[in-house]
C-alpha cells in the first residue's frame, strides 16, 4: 500500500468524442457504474493550469452534474426552507450560464442537515433533461430551458416523504423516465412517459426508507431492463412496461447502489455480491460474495476487470471482478460520501471536506498521485465527460481539463 503525491504527468486533451459516447447523462455516468471509456483526461488537478473554469451556484445541492451535448446541467435548492427549486444549464466550453429555471416546491422540503432538497441527480435522454427533487417534484425541460412538463408527485401520492430527505436519482431510456420514490410509509417505482410525464407504469415497492438509485441494464436483444434496489434485494424490471422479470431477494444496502459491468451486477449485499444476469430473463446466478468489499455511503465503481469500493473508514479497496478477491487497499483522506468515478487507469474520490484525490490504478497497488483541496463541503459525485472532470459543491461548479482549456472564474 503506497501513498505518495506527485506531479508526473499531464495528459493532452482528447479530441471531443461524438456527443453521446463521451457524455455523462446520469448518476455515475453512461454505464451507471462510475466509469468512462474516454482517455485524455488531465489528472494533474493540483496544477493551476488544469482549472478550466469555476462558476458560482445559487443554492445547496448534492446532485451530480450531468453533461450532454456541450451542456452541463446542475440542480440546486435555495430559500429558507429550500423551497425554491433550480435547474441550471452551463456551456461546457467556458462555463457561461445558458439559462436557469426556478420552480416552487409542492411537496415537503424537510431534510437532515447533511443533505438537501437538490440531492437526486438529474438524467437526460439526449433531447430533454429530467430533474427530481427531494420534495418529489419532477421537472422536464428541453435543452433550451423550456418547460415540457411538471409533476408534483405528492399530489398523487401524499405519503411519500421522510424526515431525512430523498436522494434516489433518475434514469431515462426507451422514452421512459424511471423514478424510485421509496419510504417506510409509501413506496413505489414509476415509469413516466418522457414526452408527457404521464405514468406508463407504477410498481408497489417495499415500505422501507431507501436512497439507492435505479441502474439501467445492457439491452441483450430483449427488452431493456432496470435494476431496482432496496433493503429487500434487487428486482429486474422492463423499462417500457414495468413487468417484473427477475428478483434477488437476499437483501441489499439502502444507501450504496449497485453497479453494472457487462452481464454482471455488483450489489452491495453481504459486503459485495456479484450476480450474473440471464439474458433469457431467468433468475440471476450468484458468481461470488466478498464480505471484505463492503461499500459504505458511496457506490461501487467498476473499471475493466476491477471493482472499487470505499468503506466508512475512507479505505479504497480494489477487488478482482472475476472472483471477488481483494487485490489491494489504500487509505484516502476521508470521510467520503461521494461515489468514486474512474477512467483511463485512474480513480477520483472526493472527501466531504472537498479534497479531490486521484488514484493511479495501473500498478500492483493503488497510489494517490494528485490532490487538490477545494476548501468546500462536497458530498455529490463528480462527472467525467469530454476529457474533463466536473465537481460541484453547494456554492461552486468546477471544470478541470487540459492546460489549453479556456479558464474563467465567475
């Protein structure tokens, strides 16, 4: 186990990939596992020249930024009770604010002091952006910021809320937006029509407080599925119809979400449990279970043939995705609530105090090779898109990119 901060390299900016492949359209990226397939990131985050721009944000937010089509979307909440809901759109190239839209919360805005109303991460289908807030208000906007539809979900389901706040993020696929809104009083999952916001399906879910997010599964020639996780386990559901296809009923975390890679789903259950999904729709098969790969608040990341988890002591563990064997551990500057993200043989983890840490994954042990203290409380997961790293706090949104990127602070 090594810990040595150094400044050995600066990757040149990769040519911008075609929009969708290089975008980050939802919580934990295009694959829902914290990984990007891109190369060409600038990992020297402690070098001044790698801060492309920094812009101010108008309110609290734990949601991740998402990046689609040259735009970065962020949600925030402001006001004495965080009753003013905000969706902001910035240009990725220079941080210019393209538009901001504000709405009044129609549901409850009570939250634990550590979290906030703008905790769920928005999602995009490449044409529209969908933003869910802890008040159970769900907003659809087009890329010009025009309102397409608005759903105050507590008008239809008045008992859905909890005193700690809601944080499950959205996914969007096949014309459907999937939302998990689950508490110990009323719980359901919704598949909403992306154009109208009308329910296509509604599933009753276990009455348990739950903060995990749905995970889209790869389409293997059949209908697209989404994995819905709760304290009772994980259910596989068809995105278009809401039909339950399979179930893993041995229990799972209600905080850290599952991660998908290839045909294997990594579930925070009894540590970490790897499930091989059946393309024909049969029940999943347990490939392995590793008690020493237990994630805490942050969700696992999967890059290549390795899976990465961070425990409640701030220790990053690398596991072999094939068999669950722990390969190495390295202690990070914690505590850490944000989920790690990874690309190009590197992993980014951010402490709650705002220390961005880059871990080189290429050697026999993990090695911290760069740090940058943003001097702000950060609980939201960062985004990796188009050769850049995006990080948000309550007060700021940062873009880190190669040294020839245009730099601006506002």
